[in-house]
């Protein structure tokens, strides 16, 4: 059973007028419009989770650090929907695995 609570928001007059117009056009309530917008906003934010591990770096076992960077790149690409080229990583990280010793 869901509990419903009342809240008050402060928003720009123009934004609230747009909500009013949409509610009239869609023959629904302002509450339904605002709840749907909040659900969509939160769903988009929640889908951008961080990676489940931290500290991928160089390893004395050579392949482990390369594999870790490859996995991180692939996972970030899936989450950002850009085919494996993550943004926001330190310079040089998104170009491909670095060669050991070079």
C-alpha cells in the first residue's frame, strides 16, 4: 500500500502555466503531470549508477590492469549509451588499453 503525502513546490509562473495548459490538453490533473515528470527525472538519474569497483590501475600481473581498464570502458559506454567511449575519464583513459612498459 502506497502512502500519499502532500507537498508544496515553488516554481516559475511560466512553468506552472505550462503545466496547467498540458493538464487541460491531456484532460488530467496537474498532480498527475508533476508526478509523471518526477518519476521520469528520478528514473533517468537512478540509471546513471557508478561502477561497483574502485581503484582500477596498474598491476604487477600486466593483463589485470589492461583488463580492468577495458571492463571499465565497456561498462561506462553501456551506461552512457555511447558504444564504449566514456566521457569524463582522465586524459588518455578512453583511447584504449595502454601498452605495458611503454
